[in-house]
C-alpha cells in the first residue's frame, strides 16, 4: 500500500475518534442542560401557581378595603 494512503487513513481515523469523543462530551453537556431546564420549568410552574394563589387570596382584601377589618389590616 502506498505510504501516503496509509498515513491519510491513519490521520482520518484519528480525526474521527477525536470528533466522536467531542460529540459524546457535547451530548453529555446537553443532557445535563436539559435536566436543569426541566427542573427550572417545573419550579417556574410551581412558583406561578403559588403567585396566583397569593393574588387570589389578597384580591378580596383590595376590593373590600372600606370595611373595618380591612382598614385595621392596612393601618397596623
């Protein structure tokens, strides 16, 4: 076999192995990022639900701020 062909084959095989390893590393990083995003989206959803519940809890107080109880709450 021509030595130039053999060197080229060896060089390309090394490049392929290097790129394959880089690809595996990137896929692992993407997997970790996706796991973090999933946790954060779940946290955001729970936080939005909690904020909605808080808003609903205090909404009647805003509407009824003229009664005695509401005035005493605001003037504490």
